[in-house]
C-alpha cells in the first residue's frame, strides 16, 4: 500500500504523486491500494485523478484503503471520491470547486464550469469586466492547449476556496505529450524539461498552427504577479513556480505524464488594475 502524506502543492508533493505513479505504471491486472494521511489539498485531486485513470487503463484495480476523516469529507464534498465508490457530501459552505473529468471536445461545458465555479465567485478580487473576461480566456486557453495537443482522454480540473487565508486554488491537468512533446512536435526542437516550461510562459509563445493564442500562461503569470498569487507548472520532470518570492524551478525524480497548471489567487485583493494584455481583443470564443 502507498501512503500519500501531507499533500499540499509543493514540488515535493507533486513528486510524491509522480513517484507513486512511477512505482505502478508498468503493472497490469494488479490491486493498487492507496492511503491519504494528515492533509490532502483538494485541488490536488486533479493530478491524482489523472494518474489513477492511467493506472486503471492497465486494468488495475485502484482502491483507497485508509483515508483520514478530514480528508475524506472534503474529497466527498468536491466529488472526487464519488469516482471510487464513496457517496457525495453536500458542501454547505460552498468552498469547493468540484472535481471534473472533462472530455476534450466538451469545451462549452468547460467554459461554463470556469465561469460559474471559478470566475463567477463573489470572493474573487475586484476586477473590471474586461479583466475578468481576459482571465476566463487565459484559463480557457489552457483547456484549448490540452484539447489541441495532448491526445488525452480527459482533462481534469479541481479547486478549493480558503476563506480564512483569502485564497482560491485551481488546477487543470492533462495526460498528454507535455510541453516538451508539444515543442518537439511543432518545432523539431528538444528542450530540457525546465527550459520548455520557461519558453511556454513567455508572452505569445505557442505551438498552435494558424490559431490565435499564446497568451494564456503569460496572462496568468502577469495576473498572479500583480495579485501576489502564484502559478505552478509541472510537465515531464520539470517543476516551475512563480510567486511573490520569485521563480523556483526543480527537476522531479519521476516525470508527470502530461501537464499540470495550478494557480492561486488572493481573494482579498481589492485593486481594480488592468493588465498589459487586457487592452488586446483576441477573442477565443
């Protein structure tokens, strides 16, 4: 049995998930038992769910043997555990952003989900209508990137609102070829994992062909900089984080199959500022 212990959203926590997957990825027709102890951040349901689906594709039986009660309650409220036989629990405090497995072709549903569960929340920072629209577009472009490039069966999303800390975390995950693979496919260039991520966060860098885009990660990066939030990207063995302390990169000991983007917004930010990219009108819808 594997124990995932005290999972927040740090490089070490992502590494716990990738090392768990690496230990079982070549198993077929096996029983894989998992335990969640101490803490498990609800937004991390997205990468964990993606990895568990990959293991189940090998006809493995995945089961949770032991889950601490406080973790179980939140993962029932965000509907993650309903995929593993647990009943859902009502979220009376409306702090969860539900766990979703969305098919790549269901872009309209993802747009609705982002508008209602993320950018439609009253706890978000005060933003102009134009900025709110651009932020929605930036997150939607993450979906479009996965939709176009990843060849993934599903795109996984989840989040959580932390009222006491005044923060929202939101995570979007695919199990495709990753940022390195996208660059290799589009430009025939082999970049190291961290270099590939650094390329992707630059404004207007994109692997799309004859499609508008390239603003998603750059706009999110600019917003969290002004908001004093954070953005994390995990792809292959690369880990990247930007927050008010600066940029952190790290090579993970085991790769993530696909790409994770996790963002944290401060909800107690009352500045009604504009972003450089907000003046542009590059409609994705």
